[in-house]
């Protein structure tokens, strides 16, 4: 069973917990009821935009993705930086490594997030897309060749 199978079950659970219909949750995520149904059956994978939308409707994203309630996670997670790392890795893989495995992508996100935190703590945040892309590329090279 892959990650999407676990995600679909927890997404449906969250929708029920919030008392929402597929149409209502889909609308929060910027998709129609049919697309919401496909996410809940595992026939389509959600986009980051969708996840951000349903998060604003009350869906516990760490629970749907990792089976950990947000309240159980360390309060030291910098969620905007984590989202940025997920988006930057997603864009990088789309352009440069569309066939990369789920595990490789997770590894990239983890390493990139750590680098973003380190840069933020050193008061040198990476605000330019090219700087972030260069960092993803450097990490990718380490993961593949390191």
C-alpha cells in the first residue's frame, strides 16, 4: 500500500470529522465534487493548492499526510518554510526529475527544509526563487551522487 492509499482514507475521515460534503470540501480546496471524490478514492493525487485550501477549512494536513495530528507535532516546525520546501521540491522535480520516487522527494523536502531553517537562523533567508532552486539542485546532486 502506498502513501496515497493512507492519505485517501484519512482525508475522508477528516471530511467526516468536519461534517462536510465532498462538494463543500472540494470547494474549499478549489476543486469540484468529482475531483474530491477522486482524491478520496485514490485515483487522483491532490495539488499543493488543494491542500492549502482544505487546511484553511480545518483539515489537519499533518494527519492526512503523516498520520500525526498537528497538535502532536513539535511547536518548533516553521510551517511556512516547510510549505516552501514542499513547493520548491515539487517544482524542481516537475522540471528536472519527474520520475523521482516518493522517498527521494521526501528526502529532498527534509533536507531542503533543514537548509531553509539554517539560512533563516543565520539571518540570510532565501527569498529569491533562483537561490532556492540552486539549493534544491545542490541537495539533489548530493542525494543522487552522495
